[in-house]
């Protein structure tokens, strides 16, 4: 049994508590049980209202069981979609008032059930989020969501939520009309009972939007915007747009049929399958542990080095975890680091990603010092100094005397060998790499680099710490460049060589934007910094001299002080506000390749290097490598990652 039905004389409460799992999700068994209960309620003439609640602590309903969708045949998928639509339609057509009393995540099929109710109440708890994220999985809401949300709030308000797959906190959801009331968690039952006195809901008429003329304009504008953002790579968005626009002029059953046909078509496609597998990988890395060793509890952490990376890491720890010490030997460097943190916090307040109160708390959690303070009270120390191996050795030798016996010592190096630092400390079991990507506040991936000495307790402590920061850890073995930089470097090197051969930077970058990368390779080099690119390239060229090298163009630009965006000029000019190709450096004059050939060559380089990493055991699995590249570089999610792409028929 997954549901418990209780009632007094006039009001029934249906509690969803799916057995043997921490989440409420729908599969055929659950939907059939729900249908049986709803059919029974039709025979209860004394009832006035039904309240639907969840027994799970932080989840109302998390939607469909994706394991079912991922493995379903076309016939099975048709059956489960028809079943869900039928059950939710029965809820909608109940003769009594229905209320969804929402606490915790209410997403996908969960919110589609809520839409089938007359009223929706949600708590203001941080865990309460609402929305329809299906398009992010390459499908669309097909249990009535694409039909009912425009009916509730109008097509123009519904489309950004359906197409964006946006999840909203309850207060924002209330403002946008997705729910009717927000309350404290302890008031949810009382508030739900107030709504039982309301009559069945009558939907608004959106005559100004839901007519042929307005629909043509709305759809054409949305189509244009989608193509600009996605270059046509995400068919689910266009199908969802089409179904939603047709739905407002169709009967409800006709619209449901359009939803069903669309999701069956989309779910059979490779793009949806790749996106769903990426979702599974995301969930795995949220909870990843190695072996049975328990992680140590991190109460205090310290970051050594107040540069861009060090200050960025300290800011994120203070925001997401707790008190942190930012340490540097230079007063000037420390002042710049704190200024960077202030800039990051101010930006978050301006963009409303954090409140003034939370911003003040974040700043207060950071202690900055140049003093030789004891670090024995700190359970984790992250070194984020300049990428200089001798300097890092000196830092770790000193940390050995300052830290506690159980303190975990981590380095944020992006390419240098972590194992060699073990010679600097007495207990190498507690040494680990925790490689954040720049900018720390935006990049979701962290590479957890284990050496041959690292024990499971240290490894799991690092994993747990990174997960608490809201990041996704991927465990990799120590090797030059680890996974992401090693795979990315041949791609960036060849892009530089293509420029040397005569290809305009816009052509090279445009080719990879068409492939689905979020940024072209030359723009990426400019953003990372020519100096950083030269350093990483030199490190990897030393390790793999047979196939990696430093392009001459990069050393030339470095010597000229053309360091990319940070200096105002690199492959492009950035000083005027309008990004233009830099005329100070000229491409070569060799015969040119087409965009398609450039795309194929650069993509193949990433796939080939990814295969080498897998063969050498740098990561545990192909799925880990693909996940790291998607999360660490923005490799097109719909392609699944460089290894999946290499084995996918074109």
C-alpha cells in the first residue's frame, strides 16, 4: 500500500507514502492504487472535500519514476501516459473540492497532480520547490501539465515555465499563480482545511491570449528565442511549444492526446535518453561514497592563498557550509581576495540570488589573516596558491607542523601531480586533491583527486564536504591534468593551431557553438586566461610529449601581454564592450576547412582523449568521464558526453 485514506464525515485526507523508498514517485502500481481510491471517493456522497498530502519529510511528489520511462518500450510508454492522464482527469472531475497540500519537492508528475486539483497550498520551507522540469530531460509534461498550466495562468506566463523547466520556491510560485497560498509548515493542515470550504474552481478565460492571432505571435516569438538559445538541438522545447499553443484552442482530450504523442516520439530519441542518463548520473554523484569508511565531520575549514581561486573557494564555503579562514602571506593579496569576495557577494544580492541578511552572514563567516596562526582546530585545509610545484611543496611542509594530526590536507591544483606532494607530509593518507573550477560560484563540478596513499575516510570526507557545498564530485586518480583539463587540452590546442593555419576565430568558435558547446574554444581560452592555458599546456605537454604541445600562437600572445579577457585582449578585443576579433594577431594563410570539418575534428579529439583516460583507469567508468565533461566544461548534455557521442550513430 502506498496511500492511506482517512476521513471525518465531510473531509477526506489522502496521504501518499510510497513504500520502500524515500521519495514519492509514480509507476503503474502506484497510479492504479490511486485510481482505485479516487473511484471509491465517487461513491461517497457525504464528502465535501479531499486533501492530498505527503508523509515524506521533504518531498510532496517527485513525479514519474524515471527508471520506468528510461526502459519503457513505445507500447509501455503509451500505456503509462494514458494511465496517468486518466487518473489525474478523474481527480479533476471529482464532485468534491480537491486541495493539494504541498510540503517539499512538487515537481513533474507531482505538480501535474497538483494542477488537477482545484487548489494548491504550499509551505515556505526551503525544500518546497514547484515546477515542470521535463524539458530538461528531453521530454515534456504529458500527464496534463502542458495542457493545464496555460489553462491556469495563461499561455504567455506558462510557456517560460514549461520550456525553461524552472523550479520555483513557494513564494515565487504564489506570485506567478502556480499555487493559491503559502504558509508555515506547521500551518499546512489548518490552511488546507480552510480551502475545503471553497467551491470547485472555475478557470479563468484568457481571451486576449488564447486566440489564433495572439497564438501566432506568441509562438513565432518563442520559436525565434528558442533557436537563438539552443540552435535547434533540443527538440523537446519545440514540441512542448507546439503542444501548449495547440492545446489552448483544442478540447482537453485533444490536448492530452497531443501531449501523449509528443512524449512517445521524444522519449524514443537518443537526446532524451542521454539527458535522462545524465539525470541518473547527477543523482548518483549527489550521494557518492567509496567503501564503508565514515566521513569525518568538518566544522572549520581554511583556504591557503587569497587569489581568484582561493577567495572564490572561501566565499563559497562561507556561503554554503560555515566558518572559514582565508590565509595568505601577503597583505596586498589578502586585500584583493577580500575585495573579490565582496564583489561576489554584492553581485549575488543585486541579482537576488541571496538576501542582504544572508550576504552579511556569509561575509562574517570569513576570517582573513596573514599571521602564523595555529591550524589545529581545522578539520580541512585547502591549498589554493599559485600553480608552482616548489611553492606548493613549501606550503605543505609548513602545514604539516601547523595542522592537527587528523586534519585533511587538500590541494586545488588544476594540473600538477598531487602524489608528489605526499613527500612533504608525514601522513600521506590524509592528502587529497579537491579541484574546483573557475568561477567557483558557477561551475558545478569538483574533481576529487585521490593518490595511491589516500584512504577511504579522507576520500569520503572530501566527497561529503563537496556535496554539502552543492557541488557534484567526480573521483579521479592522480594523473597530469586529471580528467577535464586533460581531455580539454587537445581540443584547445588544435583550435589554436587552426587559427595559426588561417581560420578566423569566429569560424572556429561558431563551429563548436553549432556542436552545442556553451562557448567557442578560443573564447574559452580568452576567458580562462592565456597565461593559465600556457601553464596547463606546458604541464601536459611535458607529461604526454608524443601528442600534446603548446601552440606557438599561445606563447606569442603570452609574450605580448595578450592574456585574454583579463587584459582586455586575446583572440578577441573586450575593451569596448563589443567583442571583436583581435587584429593585433593574424591567422595564417593555409587552405581552410568547413565548419563541419572543424566540428568533427575538434569533437573527435575530446572523444579520443576521453577514451585514453578510460583505458588508463583515470576515472572509474565511462559514465564518470562523460559526467565530468558535461558538468566541468558544458559539453552538450544532449550528446551525453564525449564517450557516448563517439559511439552514437550520426
